[in-house]
């Protein structure tokens, strides 16, 4: 998720494009888009990117070792005001 802004700066757009290419290597991107909740509970988040990993090992590699992902995380530090990550297993409550 990314914080609300009137327009996205070019460095952020380029980072997102690079990130989407990275996701394609390890995950299945499902239903990305701009949030549209009228409830006012989004905490300023405007864009949603949902990733699905095939298994825990793929997720662990992506988070801890993948050089492209780690470089991406470092590259957005000055561009993204706030990011929020939620991990879950479908059907497990």
C-alpha cells in the first residue's frame, strides 16, 4: 500500500514498475489497484498490491535474500512516505 498523494512522483512510478517486474519472478500478483473504501479507515493508504507466494520458502527468499527486492526496498525510502504490509494464509483464522 502506498500513502495518499495528489500525484505520484516519477521515481515512485519507476520503482513500482521495477517492483512489478520483480513480483512476476516469485509471486502471482492478484488484483492490484487503487483503494476506494468510503469508510475513512485506510490510514492514508491509496494503492494495494497483493502478492501470493507458492510456498513459505519462496516468501522467505524474497524477503531475506533476493537482491532485486532488497535493492527495491532501499530505493523507495525517500519516495514512499508510508508502507504497510499484511501477511496472511487464506482460510486460516
